[in-house]
């Protein structure tokens, strides 16, 4: 049981690495929390600093989830916490580590507990656990982003697509490698991420959500233009 706690703590601290904030400050000399939406996530980096910075921030955020679920979760445990024994141990521990990393991303100790919304870190977690399903979700993300240029809409579409694809693959195509815990936790993560995007959903509905200029500098710098 002690090792489960260690996995959670390590994963939380990894998730707390404020990649978007560090990219903005160290490379562009800009604190993205003071521009655009004020959110310390990769979406705001795309808007404020442009696609190059946004991709770098995305890689960091994805890497946090991938490392937590794919590496930290391999710390040996003897048993699952009570009440979870009906699920596959390895899948549960990967998910527990992943959720801890997502919580760290959303409430980072290194950045005053004000972080991003967890989409990219969740994507890294789910990629470590179900790479085939994640590739499908990433494809949906890319299609929605290229057609709409709304990062938030593309993120929400991918978040909804993941548990849907898991359910289809498990119960229609009977893929044995998919444990029921993955569906349960992916639904939980989807709900959490949708809740974190309430303001974005409101702006999408009223038409005030900003589109990203995928191949141009960001627009979100207050008092000036984004870097070229």
C-alpha cells in the first residue's frame, strides 16, 4: 500500500511541472498567465505565443502524463487498495498515477496551484494505457482543430471520443486487452475536463471563443503582438 502512495506523490509532482509557464518565461520572456485567457495551459500558449510555443508546451504536458502512467506506475505493488481487486492491477495503477499527474497539472505546487485544464496531460496518460484508442482520439482532435480552429472544441471532441472508442472496442469488438477500469476512469477524466472547460463551452456557445492562427503568431499579448 505504501508504494501506491509513493506512485501518487511522484506522479503529482511530475504533473506539477508548469511546462507552459516555463516555455513562456524562459524562451519568450512572457508569463502567459498575464495574457490571453490567463490560463497556464498549452491552449493559451497557442493563442498568446503562436504554434511553435504551443507545440512545445503540448509536448511537455503530454510527456508528464505519459511518464507518470508509463514509467512511474511500474513501481512494484503487492496489491490494489481495498475494493478495487475486481479490476486488473496494472491498468488501475497506471490510471491512478495518471490521475495524480492530471491533478498536479491542474493544481501545480510549483506554480501556486494555478495550472492548465489537463487535456494534454490526460492525453499522455491515455496514450500510455491505450495507444490505439488514443491515436483515434488524436485524429479526431486534428480534424476538429483544422476544420474549426478552436483548440478547446477539438480538445473536448477528443476527450469525448476516447471513452466512446474504448466502449466500442471493448463491447462491440471484444478487445480483451481493455480492462473495464479504463472505461470507468476515462469517463471520470472526461467529466473532470469538461467541467474545467465550462468557460470555454460558454464562449463556444455564444460565439466569443477565440480561434487559433495555426501557422501565425499568437494574438493574445496585451499591449503588443505575439512573437514572430
